[in-house]
C-alpha cells in the first residue's frame, strides 16, 4: 500500500512539473503592435476632420479680426489743434536756457520722473558749483523698484508696483543709497543702449502675482528675487566705483563730489482740495508712498514762483498732463487751444475742474530749463525725455506756453531759496 501511495505522489509531482514547464513556455513576455479598434479609429478621424474645419473657420475669423484692427489703426486719428495764431520762440536759445546736459531719450520706459529729476539735479550741481556731472537715471529706478516691492510685501499686495514715480523719490533714494555718475551705472546690460523695460516690468509683475496668490510674504526672499530680475535687465549697481582717479561709494560721491543737500528742495502743488499754505499729499497713484511733503499754494502764486525761479537762473523739475490737443510734437509746442478754454478764463476753478474730472492727470515729468516772453506770451523751454519730443525740429525740446503750464501742470520741484519767504510764514 505504501508503495502504491508513493508511486501516486511521484506521478503527481512529475505531472505538475510537466504542466509548469508547459505553462512557462506559454507565458513569455513580448511586445505586440497596439491594437486600435477600427470603429473608434474611424470616429477619431471624423472628429479630427471636424475640428480641422472648425480651426480653419476660426483662423479665417481671427485673420479678418486682425486685418480689421490694423485697418482701424491706420484710420485712427488724434485730436490736435492747428497752429493758427501760435508763435513760439524760434529756437531753444531764444529762451536763454540755464545749463543742462543735452536731452536724453527714455525710449520704451515709463521712467520720465527719473530722467526729468536727474536732469534737474545735474543743473543744480552746475548752478551751485560749476561742475558738469552727468548722473545715472537708472540708478534711482533700480532702488525705487526695491522700495516699491518692499512696501508691496509689507502691505500684503495693496501697494502699487509700476514704472511711474514722483520727483521727490530722488530725494528719498539718494539719501539712503547715494548716486553715481552715468558712466558708473548706465542701466542696461550689453549693448542695449536704447532702453526697453517692457520685459522687466512684466517679469516683476508676474512674480508679484505669484507672491500675492501664494501668500509668500517673506520680505528678504521677495526682494532678493526681484533684485535678480533687476540685475538681469539693468545690471548690478556698484557698491564702489572710481571717479576722477578715486575709489568711493555712491554715498561718498553724493556728499563729497556734489554740492547737493537733498533737504534743500521742496515740491509745490496747487489744488483747492486742500487748504493753501499747508503741506499735503499729492494724491496720485505714482505717489505710492503717500508723501505729504507737497506745499500747496494758490495758482497765481504757484505760477509766479515758476517765473521767479527761471528768471533768477534756477531750473525747475515739473510734471503734469500732456495728453492734450494743444500738445503738438511735430511743432515742438504745447498750448491751450481757444476751442478748449480762453486763456483769460484759466483760474483756480478751471484748473480744479479738470483735476476733479481727471482730464488733467499726472502723465509726465519734464525739466523746465528756459524762459522767454515772446509775442505777448510766456514761453518756457522744456527738456523732455519722451518720444514725441523727437518728432519736431528741436530734438528733445518743447516750448510750453504759459496757459498750458497754468492749466495742465500739477507740481514742481525747486530749491528752497525760491520759496523761503513763504516757508518762513508757514513755520
């Protein structure tokens, strides 16, 4: 019996081994061409044909829309005044300009505030010391971006970070970071002398959107990342540089090589929104840090100070609205046309009406460098970094008539010497 059982067990084991061997032979892994179900494939082909027809129709529509946009662009017109009865001075020299360096173009940037105010302080350096020092515009822009981003983080995204700014940003930045000559920091990388900062602001804006959307409020990390973007587009600002054979810091350059005292300058505005003869906020988006250092004066006194300053040899950093039909770049002039408002009607109320309804806005910063009373009107020579100042005969210059300044300019920067009598009464 035991022998029978043993034989059965052995037979079973042999049989299992044989089956296993046979199974092993059937289970070899191999690749086969993927099977595509004919019905599903035909449906896919039909679907793709349908989509191709839709895409073709969409492409035709998009092409038509693009052609219409281009056609409308070509047909678009700007409202400008003709030059009937307008007789500006014949040349910049006729306005007896104070010293200033030749106009510098800002190209595709919205940093007129830095170009204008840097030019203003170059003229101040010469007026005070006789030195001709060309300064870097982009130095201030670099550190102003960092200041804007710092406040953006501190306010958890509720603070403007854009290209625009105000003239007194220069004072705030230079007091902290000093300033450098243009040669020490040209503000571009490689050979890109024609500044184009569209990609710069796009990159900063995209990063700050990420910061806000993800509650990433580590100030140091955010500033470090923005500095990388700025270094990429503007170059890394030097901690030390050589000027006239001497190595120095930007702060030492400001203190020892220029005669500037940044506390000697005042910004002046004219609006009936606030009491006159008080210091108030210039309430525009580009005053993102809400500076309340603007001396508010009545219009006649405000305008009188401009005339007083330029006649005494002081230039003026000035800014306001330049989107007007009387601003004609091809003729190098800005004036108030008679179809807008007669010059004799321009007063505080007419000015205020346009500020309130936002037809006068804070568009552009410029440098007022000369004056002439010509053919019965005040004319001011304006050094302008904007593009339209390159359309006419006098590249980089405008002639602003007095009525345009009274109605459309909003603020100006001037040395305290010009307003010292007013400041004495306020204090």
